C-alpha cells in the first residue's frame, strides 16, 4: 500500500473550518554573568533574536532550558518580567511556573498572570514520586486563584512522572488545563491523546524527533534548539504541510546533525557560545552547569561555521 501526503496531513481546523498552522516556540534560555547572577541584557538579546531573526510564534519562559530550577523565586519572576517587557505582545508567551515547592509554584503563577501572561505551564512535582492524586491536586491548586490557561509540561525522562491517557483525562477535568507540552518519545500515547482530545493543544518538545510527531497532528513544537534552529524547523514544518515528505526528512536529518553536535560539545553552554558567534551576548550557564573551556569554544566555532556561516 502506498500512502500519499494527504494521509499524513492531519485535518486540524478552527471553528471557521480553516486549517490551523503549527506554531513554533523557542524555549527561552537565561543569560548569566560569570558570577552566576542574572544577565538581563543578554537575556533580552536572545529574546530579540528569537523575535526579529527566528520569527518564532512564541516563547516558553522559565523551563528547563531557562535553567529555572536553579533560580530563586525572585530570579524566576525577574525573567518573566524581562520577557513580558521585551516582547511587548509581539509573540505568544507561556510562563513555566512548576516547582517541587507548591507554594512557590502558586506564587509564580500569580506573579506571571498579574504581569499579563494568559498561559502558564507547569512540570509535575518531581523527585518524591508523588501519587497521581497528589499531582492532580498540585495542578488544581496552582490554577485555583489565577485566571489563566495551563499547559501541562510532560517530560518523564527528567521529572520521573509518566502520565497515562486515563490520567491526562482526569487532569483535563479542570477546564483551565488546555493542553500539553509533550516532551516524550511515546508516540502511541501521543496518537491516543490527539485522537481522544482533538480540541486540546499538543506541543511536541523533542526537537530531534519532530518529523515523527508531525503526522500525529501536533499543534506545534517547543524546543531549546529552536533558539538557533527555528528557521530550519519552520522549513521542515512547511515542507511537511505542503506534502513534500522527502524534503521534510532531509531537513530533519540536517537538524539532527546539528543537535548531536551541540550535545557532543555540551548542549546549553554551546547554544550560548553559538549565539555569541551570531553577535548575541548570551552570557554563561549557571553552576553547576559548565563554564566554557577553550575546547568548547572551538567546538562552538566549528558548529557555527558548519551550520550558520554564509
């Protein structure tokens, strides 16, 4: 049996019957100074690059890419404010407020919504192997005092929390929970979620497997490497949606070469070093993440020359 491109193209429509375009969000990084204090100017420069050069649809603020779980509550709030000020409504914003400390998560949610964020997100409470009832209560409590939509941040490999279809169903009983940032390579569950909840927003979060998620009807993608690779990811989505599956696979192959090169050179610090090659002062990563070594700097230059130099 030969399947044409129409077989792969999900029929996701808005209420007026028009096809919805998939959205691309960069998971924003946070710039730090050499002494691990927040580098506001560098963070603003990365935001501007994502808006002015990458032309992303939105930014995911305060996720793992932003090193948020190593920040104080005040530092996390400051990043939300910087992003809200700098974007000035130019792109969608999602504030990740999750924490193993429920009081902190509620505080961050209220702060972000008071600033003007319409959408928040939260990783499940982690480390202590909480029961599902405890996880559900955590989400309900975060949302009870704020007027905002919630995107669940499902990332089992790092949080240790794997949610089943039945458990997502129970979470969706809270009408403020409108979707999932799905950083998970369980494509059967992703397909089941899409089939069961066509109205929910499903944003895929594993950059190197975007090509595998596109046929399953995702609403878009949120990724750390999109800080640099957004144009290539957009071209892949466009090729897929136009039915050029061969081109989409070719673009994903280049993206995966790029992603693996970043990982081999130490992912987060190297993204910032490549930003520097592009003229964006992205600063450092926060300890205990690595500060750049001469070898890392040379590796970043090679990556820049290979994938970005004209």
